[in-house]
């Protein structure tokens, strides 16, 4: 008798109850864990998008790390140019003083000695090491750091740009060390015309390092702006992943309650079908 009854059970109703039970179980799990799915097969398109977001985030993390490194170098260069610029101000003051033709030889010697001290300081600053142990102002090709797909930046200018190719007018250039050497010689043994010419060189140094300082400030600002853009992008990734992955608890509870109602209805329908089948068999 039982085999006969079981053979007549509505397969679709049993299947529907099984599917509802599975859905209820998964919905309970999403409410408990706060995660919409645990396997790619449960939400293939969302899983693919999350994987893509993860790869892009990894790339942008590397760019943010590069920005941090570049900023350290850029700010160190900026600070160095600021120090040199202050020294150049003093150099110009000394050359103005040296152009006073009433100075005694011993007074000129005092000026020359101070200029030598400044020359030594400038040489040390332009040969400084960076925070990572390398040359701050690299010789040869500039070191570039990637901070976006199509953006490579040089956080600090080359040694050539900083201390070698200084415009002295008329299309000519001289090194910082040579300019300082010529100034010292003009103060000690030069003519008034020599000292006047070297005062012009002090003006050239002022312009040169003012331009470097301004450019370095723009570089730091650009790094700050790029960091802000990437951090906003990272927040967007987090928000989008949360929308894809995290359970909307209110929606899940509503769905859970709806599934329970559907299961109860399926169970009543199944019970009714069972009674009908049993009466038919007895009759």
C-alpha cells in the first residue's frame, strides 16, 4: 500500500519544497554571515566583478606606495632647494658688499672665507643621499616612478639640472661650483668689473634655484592630488564590492519570510494531494 502511495506523490510538489528549503537555508546563511554568496557559482557575474575590482585595487595600492616613495624624495628635494636658496640670498648679499670699493683687503678675505663655506655647503647639499640610500639628485637619466597607467613622474631633478646647467645669460651655462669659485676669486683678487660680473652670477643663481623650488612645490602638489584621486577610487571599490557582496539584511529578512510563506503553502498543497491520492486508492 505505501509503495503505491509513494509512487503517486506529485514529484513537482516535492521538488518545489526541496528548492524552497534550500533557498531558506541559503537566506538564513546570508543573514547570519552578512555575505550574499560563498561560491562563484552562486553569483557568477558578481564574482567576476569582485575579482576585477580586487585586481585593480592591487594595482592602485602599488601606485599609492609609489606616491609615498615619490613624495619623500620630492619633499627632500624641495627642502634642499629651500636651504640652497637661503644660502644664495646670503651669497648675493656678500657679493653686493664685495662690490664696495672702499673695503680693505682683510674685509674681502672675510667675505671670501664665508663664500667658501657656502660653496662647501652647496656641494654637500647637491650630493646628498636620499632617504633610501641613493643619490637624491641622480646622475644620468632621471629616475621615474609610475603613479598611474600613463603617468610617470621624476620626483627629484637630475644632478645636471640642479648644479651643472645653470643659465648665466647669452645662451651660456656654468656649474654651481664653478660660479662659486669664480666669485671667490673675484672677491680676493679680481677687478671691480670682475666683481660686478659675479654679482650678476649671484642673480642667475637666485633665478635658477627659485625656479627649481617652484617646480618642486608643483611636483609635491601633483603627488598629493593623485593620492587623493586614488584614495577616492579605493573608497569607490570598497563601496561597490560591499554592494555586490554584502547582504541587505532588511531585504534578506523580507525574502526569508516570503519563502517561509511559500513553503507552508507548498506543504499544504502536498498534504492535500496526499489525502486525495489516498482516498482515490482506497476508493
